[in-house]
């Protein structure tokens, strides 16, 4: 009986022990060849901060006051580096988390019997591959990387294990100990030649393990003040260490910083399982070889963290925790850890395409080496007829994949090292089919251009599929009703623009709608005076398209009235500017007085010339001289004025109005004045809309100045409201063109418009003068938009892209409206419409250059301005 009982116990013990032998055997293999990128690395040294137990949400979110608990780290995210979420795997414990970070593979299941304190199997790591590694922190973590390291190059500095007391009053002392000891280490290095030499080598690592947050989380819970205050102290400590490194190494730009965590923590202060609060950890990187922040309009993730953290405009780059190891090794140029299964996150790298391709290739070969060793081991212990090789990675396929990848790198075809050839091959096939179809129909060569041109265009579009996807994602963030409403309004606006080419009164309808716009938004409640001014001048400008085409009914009295309005406005503005003694110098007052005098002379010349021609005495020579002098001075006198936005725009208006009065015969003389008033209001109202959306703070126009060397970093990303701004620009440009005339008026203008300059028939000179008259309203609009771009931080490149889209949509309309029948006027008008819209973008570039010249350049009357010192 005793024998059976003993045998039963033995059998049960064997079954019990079998699970550890079968399921908990180390998956690691050995015997691989080290692999490293053959190109110079971007960094000489790497600093790794691991905040043990830090949750991603607690670091990234803002507190109840709307401020960050870690302002230094958040500033890095926004201005210096790349960031994302590092996704850990279960068990979310310190040992497997650090092994994944530093060695690149997930938990060694055979370590479960050791309580995750150390690895019972030898493994390779970043520290082992480095030339030297210095580490500070917990005695539970540091020894396991020093124990398995080959040689004596991994140095550890740990505090007493008794310090890890969950009942201690202040667990932040664990982190303070690390920061203080690192500072002492570098102070000591200055007086130790051997140590100083070592820390100035390349391929070195500094590891700071910060246990305070984890300890406070266990003791007080992650929602506690202790846990959150600890984050602030870690942020302050990281800031000090980064400053110390930069100072010690003379800001050589060869240090990379990595800030992350080994695992998170549940709300009740535990970890080990797979809840998102445990598996989502922060990753912030900056320094040598790291990409700068990337501004985006929309991002697609399955969570709502970006909006909660208010980081939706900074590109988030998520990784698996094991991917951090190959990232660190590629940055300092050491071999990839032999047991790493991490995939290099190339989006974090700021380097050449060649470096990225070589690093990815090395990463792939390093992982393949493990597969080959594992397959060899398996083959050796398996009967031949039972061994089935993995067909997708047979020897021949391995060779072909590596050969092709190496060939692509050699020929600098970096995009082909990983994507398939399906997309380019498909478009090549489509191109061949189109060409064959045209060939069998004996089509002329121009048809080949028309038929084949869309093929590379669509190929380029689909290659940027991610951009298209981001756009769709951004649009899907809006409620369906809002999206449909925006689409209908945009379509209606385009149709109004198209119809305005045929019926000028459609501009009146559009301007009337503009007048109502502020009252349908919150602008009316925020800026009543600006909204009323916008509505008044919009309605006033809407009157002009209803009036007869210029030249039909000349009336000099209207020209005189426009001149008087300019003088009255000048008096008000100059009086207002003189009250601000701090920003209005005598030389600027002199410039404005000269421009006022020029306006008076223009009025005199118009009246005198009209009277002389009525008496049939011809054009007086003095009037002709004054007219040409006024025209010549109109382009450089504004450059003498202050570059302050309001003063420069007003100076441009006065100079161009003097010339416009000389070229006017009737009511059109008032048109640029009303248009300019609306432009001034537009600048103010765009400031209000931008402040309302929370993009930036409002600045006073008196404090903003035009600058030629604009800081590109101030440009922001596009928002939906910028489409409206671009549409306003196109609408105002069309209004400037058709507000007082139409297509026919260009070819049959009234010769009386140029009588102040010459009366002897000269088609080229008269045509040039008439074209300048047409361009003046355009210049006023573009100068105003320069101010809009400046105050709203909108990039010209982005603007041109939106205008290009709008003009192309309009061009499609006119393409199908081109006539090849009817009168010559109908045919010519239809062609003119198409040509005008197609050339709008090119025309806009020219106008933008002229407007930039008029607004940003500054000339001095004499010498340099005096400098005033306190």
C-alpha cells in the first residue's frame, strides 16, 4: 500500500514539474553573429531615463489648472523631439519591462520561478554591446544587466535595498539619490583623468533608473498627490541632468536622450496584468539623430488620448516596447542585441535615407539570424521526415530577399527596400494599355499626352496615401451635418464665382452674404464694432457690380469726390498717428504729407486736363510731367514709411490712389478706397476669428510689423477656416477684376482714362497704363492679404495650394463652357474665362512677390536711424 502511495506522489510530482519544463523553458537561442549598421551613427552617447511605474496618461495629461505636471518633457514634445506611446506586454513587471527596453525581447518565461528579479539565462543587451555603460538606481534592476555582460564595462551604482520602503514618508528620495549621484559622478570625472577619458569615448550609455514613482504608486495610488508630485520632481531632475550633459560636453549635439517607463500601474496601485493603465507607457526622445516635432492636422488612433492630452497637433509615434532597443543601438552605432526581436521605428530617426535603409536592413538580418539558428537547432533534434521547413523563408527566398534589398540600397532606391512593386507595376500596366488603345485608333501624338498625363499624377497621389488618409480622417472628425453644410457652402461659393464671370451682379450676392456672415457666428458677440464695419463696407462694395461698366458715363466730379474722401481719410489717420508719439517719427510724417500733396496734385491735374481738353488746348506739359512723376513715385514712396502693418498699408493706399485718380473717369475712382477699407476690416476680423478658435492670441495691429525674413517656425498647420480665408482671397481678387468692368471692357476701354499721361495715340503705352489701372485693386488686395498671412501665421505655400484647388475646380467649369461656335465675342470670352482661371495661380505668385516688395522693404530718406539706449 505504501509503495502505491509513494508511486502516486511521484507521478503527481512529475506532472506538476512537467509544466515548468514544457511551458517555461527559455525561448532564447545563442550563436548568432553580431550585426551593426556600417554607417557613422548620429550620436556618441545615449542617456536613458526609465521612470519605473509611470503611466502614459498621468505624464501627458494636463492637471486641473490646464498645466502640465512635466513642463520640461512637454516642451520637448512640442519643440525638440518625437513622442508616442510604448506598448508593453504582460507580465507588466520591472524585470521583463527593462529586458524589453534594453535587450529588445519580451519576458523570458523561465524567470517566473525567480520572481522576475533576474534572468537565469544569458542574454545580450544594449549595455553589453556598448563600449561603457554607467547606471544608477535600484539594486533589483541594475545587477541583472551587469551580471551577464561580457568584460568589465558595465558599472552600477545602487542604493541600499532598505530604501525601497513603501511605508516611507518620501519615496521621491530614491530619484533624488539618482540625480545627485549622477551630478557627483560628473564632478568627480573632471578630476579623474581615466574616468574623464572613458566618458568622452563614443558608443557609451548612461542609464538612470527612477523608482520613486513606482514606490509612491504602490503606497499611495496613482491618483494621489504623492504620485503626481513625484512626476514633477522627476521632470525637474531630468531637466537638470540634460542641462548638465549639454554643459559638460560643450553642447556638441552628440547626445541622445530617451525618456520612458517599464510599465504603468492600475488605479489601485498594482501592475503585472494587461490593463491599458499598465501596458501604455510614455516614450519621449530628443537630441542627436532624433526627428523634430511634426505638426499634423489629424491623426487616426483607436483611442481619444490625443484630444484629452491636447496633443492632437503633434504627431504621435507609437512603438512596441522591444522596438526601443534597436532604436537606441542604431543611434550610437553598436551592434543590435543578439536576442532582440524589436523592429526599428524609423519615423523617430532624423537621418539620411541611406542610413535608415542600412539600419532597417541590419535589423532584418539580425532577426533573421535568430530564425536561422533556431531552425538549425530544431533540425538537429528532429527526425528528417518529421521536420518541415518554413516555406516562406526557405534558403533560396532568404537569399533573394536580402540580395534585392542590398541592390536597392546600392542603387539608392530606398523606398523599394520594403514596399511591394504592386503599385508602380499596376500604373505601368495602365499606361501601356492606354497607349495601346490610342495606337490602334491612330490618334495624334497630343492624345497620348492627354491620355497618359493622368497616370503619373494618380500614381503620385496614391503614393501619398497616408496624406490622403489623414485628410479623410480629419474630415470625419466633424459631425456629418457640419460636413455636409461646409460642403454645400463651399460648392455654392464656387458656383457664385463661376457665374460672376457672366453676371457681375453675382458678386453683389456674394458680398451681401459676406456682410451677414459675422452675425451667424460668435464674432458678433466678441467684436460688434468690427462686425458692423465689415457688414457696412461689404454692402457698400456690393453696389459697384450693379453699376454700368466703366467708361460708359464719364463724370469728373466723382473723381474729385473720391480725391476729397482720400484727403479726409488721410487727415484722420495722420492725426491719429501723431498722437502716438512713440511710434511715429518726423520722417514718417513727412512721407505722409508728401503723399497727401501728391493726392492734391492728382486732383488738380485731372480737373486741369479735363478743362484744357474741353477747350481743345491739348494736354498741358506740366500736367503730363506731374502725372508721370506720380506714377513713378507710387512704387517707392511707400517703402519710406514705417514697416508697421497699418502705417505701411495706408501708405500704399495713398500712393496707388494718386495714380488711380489720374487714370479714372468716373465712379471707379471710389472703388479702390472702399475696397481698401474692407481690406482693413478683413485683417481685424481674421484676427478675431483666429483668437476665437484658440489657435493664437490676438496682437494689436500697431505692434505687428512686416518683415522680409519671416520665421518659418511661426507658421502653423492648416485649419478648416483657412479654406474660407483662401476663398475670401479668390473672391476679392475676382471682385477687384470685375467690380467696375468685365472681359469686354479690357478690349474696349475708354481712351479718356489715360489722357492725363498722353493724348497721342500709342497702343502699347496706353495698353500698359490701362493694365496698371486694372492691377491696382489686385495689389491692394494682395498687400492686405500679406497682413492676414502675418497676423494669422498662414504660410504662402499652403495658401497657393488651396487657391490652386479652387481655381482648378473653377477651370473644370470653364473647360466645358469653351465655345467653338457663335460670334467671335462669345468664342473669345469663353476662352478668356478659361485662360484667366488657369493662370490665376501664376498671376497670384507675381502679385504676391510685388505685395511682399511693397510691404517688407524699407528705404531711408537719409542715413541710418538713431539708436536709443536706456
